[in-house]
């Protein structure tokens, strides 16, 4: 999770808030009048507080997504997307079976193969799942 949020430190909004805080420090230290110094303190506080708020909300949004994904469709992918297991064997003769979609839903996994390894290995680099919504009670959506 930390790796995913590390990119927020170099986002355009972060650089704008860094600039606002730096301007605030500059004005607070080297301003000729007291009013401009107070304005500098305000800019410094506003930039720092906004940046902290953005990091806080993005962190908890990502944490909520990760918890939700582990308890919803990603908990049991074959059942959630209506996939059935196909029989087969791999090159060593061990039982290996992929999954096939039976209906309108689908789930795909992106892998990168490393053939130069001692044993050919695959690394999962992403996944995508597309599902349809089934409404059992459409009368809820009819205006009255």
C-alpha cells in the first residue's frame, strides 16, 4: 500500500502545494510588513494542511478499496464471475486447469513469463474483471 501512495508525493497537486508552502515560508521570513508575514503563515499552513488532508483521504480510500476487494468479487473470483474449471495437464504431467467463462462475465489475468529462469515462471502483473449487473426487482427503478 505504501508503494501505491508514494506516487502521490510527486503528483501535480503535491507540487502545487509544495510551492504554496514554500511561498508561505518565504513571505513569513522575509516579508517587510507584519500583514504580509501573517499572509505567509497562512499560505504555509494552508499548503501543509491541504497536502496532509489529501494524503489522509487517499490513504483511507485506498485502504477501503483493498479491504472491500478482499471481501467481494476478488475473494472468490470463479464464483463471482461464473467461471468453470477446465481439465488439463501441464508439461510435467501435473493436473492443471484453467477457467473458462460460461456467460456474460469474464476475468482476465495478465502475466509476464520468465523463460530464462531455471523453471519457467510467470509473474502476475495485473487483472481485470467485467461483470454484469442483474436486477431482480426492477420496480424499484420505475418512477411513480
